[in-house]
């Protein structure tokens, strides 16, 4: 029988530490094909390339996983994978591990989650993983149990149509002690752009800002979980105008499942 086929992508590029760590964690589960942007594409959400040609470049395998780069967005990577790279529909789309959180409103901007939502649009169970560490050399080792717990459950049980997962993992000294099903925190970005003056007196602007949590005491949110050292798991509906599908039973039980896997590690 064929092993499960898992498509991996990200928005930090094919060279990112996070995607290589993710591939290593997924190897026990199936055959891996990684198709990632040639250059960093953070903040691209579900953007498409429409005004320039796209090229697929085969890279050296990584620990048995086939790797490609595409001179486009994360969504371009997923679409080209489905139409030209893979010989069949994958059993799972896994994106990340992102360098930095994609909690709360950031899910709308994230290229990592854009790729996961594109996988979901193809009818494939999909999940995006993020670590709350922007360091290009971040240590992703303590993400392993979280990644393998979610991937195992997705391969066993799948997901309802039009629903994917946004998983955010806090930086901790070891494996995070708890994983929770959460809701996205209500909040907004403040002072989003900083103004500078170039040597010729011209003004230019650089993205910055501070996230303002509008419900800091709500223990059901992803931001609350992360600030208390817990992994947050948020179901994301790609059809924004309809009632989201019901949360599957295994996802409602994810805290217990993660705790059992943690004891075994």
C-alpha cells in the first residue's frame, strides 16, 4: 500500500530552519514533498502571482524528502504542487514551522496559513504550525510532540470540509505542558508603520507596530494560551460567509491526546 503523501510548504522560504525541522518531524508518517517559496514571503496571506511567470526549481532532497522552490507566493507553491508536481492529491498539507506567531488576527495576513487554507480549498486536511520565535536560528525541537500529535490525528480522522487548523507553539524550556483548543483573540495592531527620512529628505515607511489584546483575561483565546506557555489550536474556516463546520470529536479531546503523547516522550 502507498504511504501517505504529505505536501509541505511555508512562507519563510525553502532555506528556513523551520521547514527543515518540520520535515524531520513528518518523516515517520509518510512520503514528503516540500514546495516552498524561493524567497521569504511573510504577510502574503492567500496572494497569487498574476503579472510574472512562475518557475519550479528542483532542489536536493532533504533526508529523503523531495524539495522544490517556486519564485512565487506560498499559495502559488500549493497550486503548482497540485497541478504539476505531485502525481496524486496529497493526504495532508502541512505548512511551517513559521518563525513567529500567527495567532489572533495574524492568521489573516500569514503566508504560512494562506498555504494551509489553499490546501483546505483543494479538499485536503491542512494545518499550519508556528513558533513564537522570530530568530532565524530558532530551536524547533520542542515542537515535535505538538506536530506529531496533530498530524497523527489528521491522518487518522481527517477534517471537515472548509476547515483547517492554525497551531501556535510558545517558546518554552522543554515541550509545552499543555495543548488547548482555542478561539482567536480579539485585538488590533497599533502604530503599524514607522516613518523615516532618507538622506535626500524623502519620507519612507517601515512595517512595525504593537499588538493590542482586547480581551487579555479571556482564557479561551490563543493569545491567553501562548502567554501561559500552552499550545493553541484554532480551527479556521475558509468560507467566511457561512457557519463553520462542527468541530470534530478528536479535536475537542486534543488536550487529553496531547497529554498522553507527552507522557510517552
